[in-house]
C-alpha cells in the first residue's frame, strides 16, 4: 500500500488566517496513480470554524477550501 506525507498551506475560508497542516495519506486510491481529489476537515485555530480542504494527494495541490456545514444538526425550537 502506498503512503504519502503531504504538507498543505491555505487560508481559513472564514477569517482568512494563514494555516498549514501535515497529512498522512494512505490507501489503494494512491497506488492506482489517479489524479483524484481528497477531502479533509480542518478546524481553524484562530476562529474555530471548520474548513473542508480539497486537495490532490499525489501533487499536494490545494484545489478548494470551503466552510464545513454539519448536515446532521437538529434545529433548535424558537423561544417565541
């Protein structure tokens, strides 16, 4: 199984704080040699919002940074 260590630099999508992260990537998708895109959730140490980071594991290129929206949240009842 192929394993990579990828170092990525990006800005938080909420507060634009510069961030860096080191990721350990492994799996059969890497061994196939495809130019796939991986996704990881990274919390910002500055504002606390969670970023979804889309990147290419083989090249280390950051494709997109977007806010993470938790789709499993239960709405709170209004106080009215």
